[in-house]
C-alpha cells in the first residue's frame, strides 16, 4: 500500500510499504477515506523531535472498517468510523477515569503514558497517512459515524483537533458568558474558538499574525487580534476594560515565536498570564516536549520553560495541560455536527490525493497564505 513516510527534516515521501495485518483479536483494519496533516506533525517534519526515519505519519484518521479480529464484536466490517488519535486499552486506571490520552498499557516507552498513531515517543504504531491502518482495541477506540459520505470534512476533525480545541476550553474551566482569549489561529486554535462560541462565550479573542487565519477567526464571529501590530496582552486588556479575559487557551506550543520570527517558548504562556484576569484559567493544548535539542536556550533544550510563574501565582490563576482524551468528547461533538450546531470543516483549505502529501507538508509548514488545513484523500 501507499503511505507517507518520514525521511528526515523537511523530507516526507509517499512510498510502498507492507499492508497492516490483524495482530490481536481486538484489532481492526480501517481503510482510510480522509487523513489530515496536523500542525503538531510539523514538529516532526521540521526535525524538532526524536521521530525515527521510516515512520509512517498521521494521527488524524477516519475511514471504513475492512477487517476485524476474532475478539471484536461491536465494530463491524463496513462501519464508517472516526479513529481517535489516542490508542487506549480501555481498562487501565487512567482509561477507566476517562483519561485515554494517558493510557498506562499501550506505550512501551519508559516514562511515557499514552500512545498515538505515527508520532514521536508515542509508541511503535504506524500512522494513518496511508491507505490502511491497524487499530488496536477497536471496540473501545473507534467511534461509529453515519453511513455514507455526508459531513466527511467535519467528521475528520473528530480524531484530534476538534476534541483538542474543546479540551482547551475545558482545561481553562470556561463557563457560558466568559470572555475567552485563544493564542494561535492554527487549526487547534480555531477549533478552540469554535468550541468556546458553541459553549456560550460572550466574546472570543483569537491572537495570531497570519492574516488568512485571523480572517477565518473573524468569519466565525471571533475578534481577531494581530500580535505583530501591538502587544497582544495589552490589546486584550484594552478590549476588556483592563480586567482581562476570564480564561484563555494556549494553542501554539514550544515553538512559539515573536513578530520577527524569533523563537521564545515561554512567550505565549507569559502573554496568557498577563491577559487572563486574576483567578482565571489557562488551558494548554499546544505541544510541549520533555527535551528540545533545537531550542534557542539551554533551559528550553532541557524542556524547562521559564515563564512568569510568579505573576501566575500572585494572580491565583489555574492551568490545565496535556493531550486531549478524545473519547471524552468525540461522541457529543459528532452529534453537534449532525445537528448542525458545529461545522469544523470551515477551516479546510485544501483536499489533496495522498500522492501530493509532500507538497501539502511543505506549503503548510511554510504557512503559505490560504494553507490553513490540509486533508489527504487516500
């Protein structure tokens, strides 16, 4: 089969690889109909992770079940399904508590709880930027979708970025009527803004410098904030009468940079501490890593982010972090899509055949105007 294979910094290629096979009675094989390039894939693409060459990439996947193991009895051949990026066993302490993003059984790497498809340090699992994907613990992990092709480009967001954006608002403990600030107008940031609006935010500010992304934020009713024009925290304070936002979402991660392109991994955290009111909440769903050899400071190379913790403490703010437990949200988000209350496909800019994956990665990585979300169609 064809699959997107990592070959080194800024090098991916579509290659012939072996088809996946059922390895355990609880497995399923899914034939992919849509698989997305995620902003977090760019950390690997740029050589800023420990991902090994030869890894099949892709953790935002959906498709049709083609085969199931003998121990799989809920999911059937022919089912249309969304594949959460979390690979979870369903029976460990964390899974039973709803924290499938921190499954204790599926990642053999020492010190790492939680597994995912096609990602650095997230276990030995192949990704889904391919024609076929093996799904462990299929009965537990797969989310059934209505048959047919309706809402394809909405449902494809259920594997990661829509639940991740929603999770950011949950971690921030957002309440209806809140004023919410989202730093980062990439796909996850836009999903956080969309989620906040669905949940009844009074106003949502979205901070970025890319005009095409800020324009998308404006189209869904959010207030765009261009950080290249003035200090973003001050813009938020000015817009809220000096009070600050009630809560905020960090959707950028450890490669945050200023208006000149210089990296400052603490920059967004500092801006959130400044722009969120005292006792307000901050949800961090942008990716941070334990080690970053490519960082610009010795501290950051060790995964130590020297943000304004003293101000954070003195303001009595709270912070939640970590990867989204997709299963906690995806069923409800699926139903919001079906009901017409959510339409995450608004951010889709390009639909490409799998054969054009390398072009999609390159242009998305360069943040070319108009390249906001790339879907691959195997």
